[in-house]
């Protein structure tokens, strides 16, 4: 595995890679969910590039940029056997003095995570557009756990005519259902137990839909009530929405995205499932 820390180094190494090239952008502190994306990229491409960059522009002023978990040596060891190039830019490399160009996606960024975290998706869309331009992959891989992010990135690629395929892969979960996330490390044992309420609420919605429930407002109310039974939990939002536009549904007459954001202590967790 070769490493690049500057755009110039990454572009030089990119010129040496056999195609097609698969790309997995990450913020590091890797877990099996990330590695499943790398494995898929390895299986479908001649070369694999992974980036690790904790992107400051997608964090709000009171969010956890400074404390976001980092362990570069551990991450590098996990990627050594499966990755051809590891791109490790720092913030001044990605946002040099005078940087003032942003990618904004209207509509789908106004809801859910976009409403709760103003400016978040501007940071996501901008850094991903930059990474795609630098790495020039044929395919890029993202987890379905960040479903709104995945929709935003697909929209950027489509609207800006970027010549690559964006592939979303299923959320990987712990044995008790909790979605794998770097932020799970913030949870103490009691909070870790409480965090399973997200999965239980989503499963309840999925089972209700399988049983024929079509009223989205009843599903939202049921999810909310279940989460509120957990004393450690504080709900940010629950949603039953169109998976493409993220507009809230009243009747489930198509596949729907059930999603939620919940605070467990001081840790904000998100999760989702598709209701067929």
C-alpha cells in the first residue's frame, strides 16, 4: 500500500493505477462497515483507493470535530492488505488559503440531517466533489447507514455529469442490531445498551409495514413512542420519507425510507431501513 498526503502525490500515484479504480472515502477510525466497502471495491476493480480525512467543513461549531475518534496507525494496518493507495490529506491541503468554492444541493438537503445540521451537506458535497476530482475513480462506495448523504452524493454526480458510478452498500450491524459507527465508541456500557432502541424502532416499523400498515403517520408515531420509552434517549427526528426526495409520506404506496436521529447521552446516532 502506497500513501499520498498531497493532491500532487495522489495524482501521480493515480496515473500508475490499473483501471477500473474503486474508491472508498472515509473519515477514519475504521470498523467492519468500512472494510466491507473496501472488500467490495477490491472485488469489482483492478485498483482500490481509500481516503482518510476528517472533513472540518461538515461539522457545525458545536459538533465533535476536535474529538472525533482518530487512530491512523490502526487504520493503516487494517487497510494494508486490500488497498493500493491511501490518500491522507490534511485540512490545509484540501482547503488552502483563499478557498471559497462550495457545492450545494438544493431540496434534499433541506430536510432531516440538513435541517438538524445546517451547512453539513455543503461540506459533504464539496469535499466529495474534490475527492472525486482528485482520485478520478470509476466507482465509489458508501454505506446505506448515511442514507441522506448517499442520496446527496448521487445527486452531485448526476447533476455535475461526473463519470463514475456511486454504489451504496447495506448497513453492517453489531449482533444486537446497533449500526456500526465510529461514534459508537463515545457510548459508555449503559448508553451502548440503550442505543439498540434505534434498531428496535426501525424493526417495529418494518414489521408493521410487512403486516400491511400503509399509514406513515402511524408508523412515525409508533417509532417515536418506542424510542421515548428509553430514558437515555432523546429524539431529534423520526421520518418515513420517499427515498429519493426525502419528502415525508402520508401513505406508503412505494418503497419508503424509515430513518431517525436520536441522542443517547451526548452522542447523536442515526440509522435507517427501507420499507418495501
